[in-house]
C-alpha cells in the first residue's frame, strides 16, 4: 500500500469515528432532554414514549447522504410548565414550549429530527403550524432546507421495506430465469453441425428444430451415428 493511500485510509477511519461520536453525543443530549421534560411534567409518559420510540428507529436506520427532516411526535403544552409560552401573536395565541440554548430558542409543540450526510445533527422543537413548510428552503415560512421531509417515519420504513422486498423478488426472478436458461443450455449439444436436445421428460434426445427425429435414452449406447465421447456427454446431461 502506498504511503498516500495509508494516510487517506487513516483519515477516512477518523472521519467515520468522528461521525459515530457526533451521532452518539447528539442522541445522548436529546434523550437527556426528553428525560428532563418527562420528569418535569412538560410532556406525558405517552408523548415521551412516542417521541423516544421514533427517535430510536431513526437512530437505527441507515440513511443515504440526502438531508431529511423527520417528525418524531407532538405534545400538548402544559400551562404549568416553565417552558410554556403563548405570547406569540403571529400564532394566534396557540401555546408552545420555548427552550433557550446558548442564546438560541427552539419553540413549538412538535419534535423534529434533522439528518444530514446520513447522520443525526439535531432534534428541535417546531410548531405544528409550520409542518406544511417543512420541505421548503430555510427561512421560507419556517422551511428546514431539506430534500425529504418525513411526516410518518413508520410509513416511510414500511415503504422502504416494500421496495426492498420488491427488488429482492425481482432479483430472485431474474436469478431463477438465469438458472433455468443455464439448465436449458446444458440440455443442448451440437453434434456434427446439428443441435440436439436432451428431453428428460420424454426420455429421448431429439433434434432441437425437428423433435420428430429422436433417439431414446435406452438406445443411445448402441446408436451408430455417434462416437463414444458424444454418447458419454449426452448421458452426463440427463437427470
């Protein structure tokens, strides 16, 4: 292996390791946030279980390099929660939660996961009113700037599985067709410029294009027009 190839391999391994660590760090932070919200009464056990269950499925899934926004679940804001807010008049007074992290706020009554380059980047609060805009460009009516918004992850997984099964069925069909074709080719032998076919069902070897011209299996050994090597080859093609 060249020195440059070795260095490149090390770099790629470190990048992959970093990606795994970033994924784990983001997941740990999100799950810790869910734990706090559940213990503080910000969300119900059922809401927490739904969000966590979908998040676990997201983390277990192998994504491609497209950008995804995935709806994890919604909740009904608790008026007694310290996160509760209903001061945004643009949202017609609809209540949300507002979480401030490092001077930035995440506001909403839904949780969404953002996947970029095949990895979980963050989970954020979003408003149910913004759901219609999830697939738009960033800052366009609350758009997230992703290629693929997913509103029902279970349905998405089911569709992928159906597509996988469809491809597998087609692969098996092609494989069977190829096997059948190979088996059919094994039954053909050119003898003195003429193609003959071994017919196991009828127990004969007949000319491919003239089935009426045939030799029974039991008569092959004594058939005068074929040499011993040809007879041995034909017998080897029988089932």
